[in-house]
C-alpha cells in the first residue's frame, strides 16, 4: 500500500500543491502548501491499513481540505503551539512581528482545550479501572487512543471480532465520556472552578 500511496503523491504532486494552496487561502492559514501536502502524506501513510486502494485520492483530499480548515487538526495544533512571535524575511533577517493578545489567548485556549481532553480521558480510564467487568472497554479505549481512530471496522479487525461488537464498545465509550465531561463541568460550575 505504501508504494501505491507514494506513486499517487508523485504523479499528482502539482495538483495536490494547488489544492493545498487553495485550502490554506480559504482557511486563512499561515503555513506553506508543501507543509500541508507533507502532513497529508504522513497522515495517510500512518492510516494506510484503514485505506482501500481505490480510496487513496479521497483520503488525501479529505486530509488536505479538512485539516487546513479545522482549528484543532493535528497540523494546526502543531503549528500553533510551536509558533513564535518572530518570523524571518526573505533573506532570513529576524524581524519582530506584531502579535495581538487574541493570538496568544488563542494559543493558550488551544493548549488548555487539548490538556483538558487528555485529562478527561485519563480520569475516565481510571474510573473504568475501579469498576468491575470493564477490561474489554479499557482495551478498546487504549487502542482508540493508540491508533487515533473510532473506526469500528478497523478496531473489530484488530481485536478479531465483528465490527458491530467493536461499534458497541466505541459508542458506549463516547457516550460515557460525554456524560463524564458534563458531570465534571457541572461540578466545576457548582464549585466555581475554572479549568
């Protein structure tokens, strides 16, 4: 599959750069189209076991268009968290760039959001460990995190069970996580805790 993906990117590289340039312009992002195409390549290679041979183009286009648009996508999160208030000019002379408080607060909010989600999942996992008969659910949660997927067919294939069984666990985990988050938010609001 990697050879097919490599061939697709090689054959369609100029077209992918044009699509990435358009996605960046529409989403008003500050990174280069080469970075976005490289990110799409890495992402598709990582997910290659989930992709059918006919769907390579669909996956690549979806990654380029959606990851440029979503503020919390992996490429946007990585770039936002590593961004500095200084950028080089064409001849690499550092020139200070004006950074508004909104940009900094956006970065802080993004980091807070990401940390809260990781903490929520960890608290939920510990809650599951204290309950009985949750070993299978914990294993599914761990693999969802490890493979960064909610695809029931992929996880069903991994665990060698029917995909509907995997779907049942995924759905339960998602519902319980939402309920757990609502419960924590209710507790925080009641006790004036600002996370």
